[in-house]
C-alpha cells in the first residue's frame, strides 16, 4: 500500500494518533494514491463485483439445506431478511474475509492489514482509554479486600478513584458489579445523569425517574421505535443521509420510513420547507407519521445545527404532534469554533414548549463517542420529557423484560457525566487527557475534509463535529454501467475496489441514503 495517507480514511489510526500535525498534514496530500480505485473503475471493473458475488449477494443457499431445516431463508422473518445495516454490511464482510486470508496467508494483497473505518470505534484504531475512569472501574470490579480495602490500595490508585469506587459500590447496593440493577439503572447514577443534563442546559430541571440507562444509545433507540411503530402504517421521519440503525429498525418492525433530505450544498443544513414537503407527501399516501428523528451533531454528515435550526425542529414537531427522537451522542464532538451544541431539550424550553407541555421528546446519549470512546462497554441513556405516564409505564415494562443494561456500561456512564472535580488529585491529568484526544480529533477532522477536497472528483463538506466525513465521489460512466450490470450500487463497487486495492474499509453512501445520482462513502 506504500505510503497511503491513513488519517483521512481512518481518523484514529494508532500510528498517527499522536502524530505531529505538520507531518500528518503532509501525509494527507498522499490521498491521491487512493484514487487509484477510481481510475480502475474507469476501465469498467465488472469483474470486481463478480469476484465478490458471494459477499454482495446473500441469496445463495446450499442446495438441500432449506428442505430439512425448520428455520431457513424462506421461513425466517422476511423483515429480518430484507433489513440492511450498512455499517456491518457487505463491504465489512468482504473486509473480514480479506483480513482472514492475509492472516492465514491464503492470498496476496498489496497491503498487510485492513484499515477499518466502517464504524466509530475509537479504541480499535488507537485512541487510548482515559486513565481515571478505568482505575475506578477496576476497583469496582475487585472484591473489597483486594481493592478499596486493601492496605496497599492507596499506593496503586489515587484517592479520588478509591473514594469514587467506594461510592459506586454503595450505589450498587453492596452487591458488586455482577448483580442485576434496577431496570432503569441505579437511582444514584440516574441522579448524576440528571445533574449533568441540568448543568449542560443552563439549569433546566431533569427528572431521574424519567431516565433509562441502556446498552448504548442503539438499545435505547430500538426501545423507543418498538414503542412507536405499532403497525405497518406507522411512519417515522428520518434524515437522509441517516445512521442506518433507524432504517434497519423501522424495516424490522414493519413501519414506514419517511425521508427528509439534508441540504448538502448548505453544509447539510435543515430546511423547514423540506420537512413540510416530506410530511405532506407521507400523509397523502395514508401514512400515519408519529415521530421525527434528529441527529445532531450529524452522522454521517458531521454538521452541527444552529440554535435556530434546532428550535425550528422542536416547533415543527410540536405543531404536528410528533414525538422528537434526539440523537445527541456526539454532543461533545464539536470542532468548529463558530458552532456549538444546542440540545433539543434546551431549544424546546427556550421556545416554551416544555413549560406548556407541547412537546414529546426523547433524547439519547452514549459513552461510545465523545472523548470517552468506550464502545465495548455498551453504556447509554435516554431521557423522556413530556411523555405520557401510561406510555412511560409500557416503556418501563419493555426495558424490564431485559432486566437491566450492563453494569460496567452503567458505571462508565456515571463516570462520564461526573468526573473528577477541580482540586481532586486526578482532575488536571484527566482534563489533560481529554484535551489531547479532543485536539487530535479536531485536527484530523480538518485534515480529512481538506484531503478529500484536494482529490479531483471528490467534494466534502467541512466536518463541524461528530467523527466522520461523508465525501461525494464523481464516478465515470463506465463504472455506473458496470455496477448496473452487476446489480450493486456504484458506490458499493467503489468501496469494494478501494478495499481490495488499498486495504481501506469504508461504507458506501448508499447505506446511509442520499439523493438520486449522488455517490460517495462515510469514513
């Protein structure tokens, strides 16, 4: 793969995580090497798609198997069969196959490993975990006699970590991390989350009884969509492009996706006329639209909406009696100095919608993104505002069917919303580690967008926040014809080409949704 510029495609590659900004900027201009995949497509790479026919087509089933197996491709839930989740889809399956072939030395490639940029998984590509939360988590897992009560504990762990571990063990009822907790999460943790929300939003009250701790934001989103999609006529408004958890979940539940398009030419901004158009067209089709999804900062688009835009959306939802699902997991990832995160709850409050009980709002947050990047811990929360008491009871019943979310994720969420305080032993080092990670993400967001925009045939909006770029790629006519002949989307063909020639795994933009005739990818 020679000297390929990884920071533009893998925003957290370990070898470059602490790289000098000047060196990293120089590397970014080598991105043109990746355009070799584009040049190959100009030659009409129909054989590329054919080579991956087993990956790109899931219809192939060994003969005879379906005749004797009770659960097979014909009898399985057909909504599951047709559900698509691009972040772990066709291209990623191909990447895993190639990675296995490299490790087992079954096939030669012009690279020695795969660079996975298909999912926001910071620690898998070099981001280091924050020290203090891991210290506290380790102490909560250890039995007291080997941890917080061990005579040498103070020689190995800072006092504020020991004190916090002791408080967490108490919040868990003295049962340790291996026991179930309350189905919404321990009340002390939920109180900490409520205080975090109130402080973030300038003192607006948050009710810990209406907070659910969950296995990441994805679990919370699935819970709410399960409550909302009651039949095949229910519609959910989702942005295009969108994060595929929404389209996948709606398809699995049998609901209707009601798409509204973000304005790429205007930095992926919202347009109220577009929202009204989308809703009106859905109603004309007889779809009963009951909810609206907002992702801010944007995934995959990286935009950070203005205060006016967020207020307009809350007013739109109130006007049309739509439950607002606010995906705000990237609220800490705002890099543009002229932008700031403005929560839907704050917008609704500033518009008097909460005070007048005119809005139904559910907001989501996660430990997987931000600065923490603890994806594998599976921690998240959702806050319910203005939700009917009866609906809350049913959502609680649904949550309780899974007993509780994972306790390590609960603990890490509590540590995210309530870190060391000024004057604590670990405060300065904790804040320094956070700043180093944030500055690196901010630097690489600019390098990525600038690098893409330097490649002929590429265009990319500035990444104001989140963790991704979503460039547009102009593909030649020969590539479009080859893709059509092979039955795959042109940007899927491009992504497979990039994977096989450069070892870089990206997600085709078609997996997130885009306007007709646009092609690209998320990285």
